[in-house]
C-alpha cells in the first residue's frame, strides 16, 4: 500500500460506477473510470489488476450532459466512460503495470432483504441477466439460496427495490414482485470448528452465498 500522487507519470485509476443500458437503443454497459495519475490514452494497453491481464479501449468516452464523445486521452481528475462486456466491478484498478488497489471506496451493507418472484417464467433468462447487471452497478446485492434457486436482493432502502423493479420491466422485459424477508444482515460465517459452523449455517437459513 502506498499513496498515489496525481503528478506521477504512470497512469492509474479505478472504476467507481457501472451503468447498464445507459443508451437503451444499444443495450450497452459503461464503466465509469476515474484517472488518478498519469495519462490515459486511447488504444494503449493498461493492466487490469484484479484479472491480471492487459486491456485496451478503442472508444473511451467523455460525457457532457446527455452527450458523449470519443476521446484520445485523459488526465488525473478526469472521468472516462469505458465500454464494458462484463470485465469490470466497482473498485477495479487499471495501472501501467504496477499491482495495487485503491482503497477507501465506500460500500454499504444491505439492511432490507426481499425475495425476487418472477411473474413471467418465459422471461427467466431476461430476469437472470437483468439481476446480474443491475446488482453489478453496486446499488444492491444479489444472494442465492445455497443448493436452491431462490434469489434475494439486499438493499439499504426501500426506494432501491422500486428502481430495480422498474428497470427490470422496462429494460429487460422481466416482471417481478418482491416478498419481504425477516433478515437484517448478510455475513460470511467461518469457524475452525465444523460443528459450530454447521449450526450457524442452519440458523442463517443457508443464505450466506452472495
């Protein structure tokens, strides 16, 4: 771990937001990338630290209101839109070869949990895709029942469920309702004692996989 100076020559930055279907006509997925040091350049290879591979971008965007335009370069403090096929998660770091992650990116533990009920079984694939893409944006967390098919959404507030329900219907054609659940916290349970871990797993209803 080390501080990153904005005046460093080598480029570094991180993904702070992901948005699916920003342009409904193209069903795109954009990762918003903050340049923290150096110079970001179009078509130049950068190192994706989490995936441990080099990536480049032929059409990085800058945004002004509803307009977007392809850019050739960007500098510390700039925000760049990167077309994403599923390679990015919030907090991912790009560098010019060095392996490190930016820390201090805020995240919030869900406090409200609801089961997702599919109203149209013919739209199951669309629902699956929508849930994965929308929860990747960071506004909610998706949990699946261990050994089962039930899906649970965890959010901080009630409004987020309304937004997800609306976007699933209008962007993916999937109609859902949410059933409230008596959970208030999601956590990973570990113990050196397998018997103790098994007891907690049963008490948790086996909803510890996210």
